[in-house]
C-alpha cells in the first residue's frame, strides 16, 4: 500500500495513518558553526566543511502508531525528506542527493521543482536516530510522535 506522505524512511517505512500532519525541520548540526571574533572585533568563520551536516526533527499526529518497533538511537536510516532545500537555478546544483520520486513508498509528488530563479528539492539524507517519543491519547484516538535524527 502506498503511503499518503512524501516522507520515506528506510527499514520499517512509514505506516499508513501515522503520517498525516507531518512536520519536519532541517537545522545545521551544532558542530557546523565555529565563529570567533578577532582582536579587532571582526567575526571570522573557522568552521570545517566536513561538519556541514543537518539535524532533523520529524513530528506527526495521526490515528495510528508510527512503525518504530526495533528502531533505537544510533540506528542508520535513509530519509527522503518532506522538507525542501533551494538553490539558485542558474549555475547551481543540489548539495545533497535528491529524494527518489519513483519510490513505491511515497505518494505522488515532485522531489525537484523550479519556481522563478530557484530550484527546490527534497533531499535524501543518510541519518542516525538520536531519539524518538510516542504518545497515545486513548480517548481522543490521536497518536503523537517525534523523531530526532542527525546526518551521518
């Protein structure tokens, strides 16, 4: 059965009726920024290119539990994101692999599109699970969940 979401998680996948109302953040990992001021007060970027990685939080509220059985911190997952990144189309290209639009695990949706002078794409990231939570409201029949990941 095809899911009703653009999100694709390797392994257990995304269970039907666990993914409506999904939200995803993409943030630079804490180690990616290393700014210092010189003796003259000028802000200098001392960060290393290899630390330019993303952290992501995926949250959902739906009727059924997500497929988290057997998923634990440290586990590697391939994530086709719902969050988009953008670059200037003229002379630009994606900095990450583009999500697979032909995957049978995702609903119809473009992984790459052009709007004006910019190209938007959904990245495919190799990530590790940092933590996750799941909460179930029995009376309201709502399952809320959240997963935090960091790019490998």
